[in-house]
């Protein structure tokens, strides 16, 4: 389930889904006082993050607030490694 949320967020199809799980966590902690209050704050926070995933920046940054699992961390590390390699290769190819 967590992987599906990660994959959906990484592809940019459903970025608000990890925030929905964060909303549930916040709602559970403050359920006895006011459940609707955390919802607007998270929607306001998620709004600036949507363009970041649309621009093609590293989607791992948008996921970090939801505490990624072991599998997601390794995939995030793999993404970083692949991005570094591709940057180095393009840099080398441009020098020649």
C-alpha cells in the first residue's frame, strides 16, 4: 500500500495521497478536539508541492514528510544515484 502511494506520487498522478495519510495521522491525534481543523492546513501545504513534482524535481523530497519505508528509501537512493550518473555523463559528453 505504501509503495503504491509512493509510485503514484513519484509519477505525479496522485501527489495528494501521501498527504491524505498524513491528514489521517494528524486527525487521529486531535480527533477528540477538532477533526476538521488539520485538513485545511495540509491542503495549503500540499498546494506548493504539486508544481515541484510537475516540474520534474526529485519526487523523494515531497514524500519525506510521510516517513518513507525501507523500500522507498532504497528507491529514492537509486533515483539520486541515477540522476548523478546521468548528469556526469552529459557533462562528459559536452566536454568532448
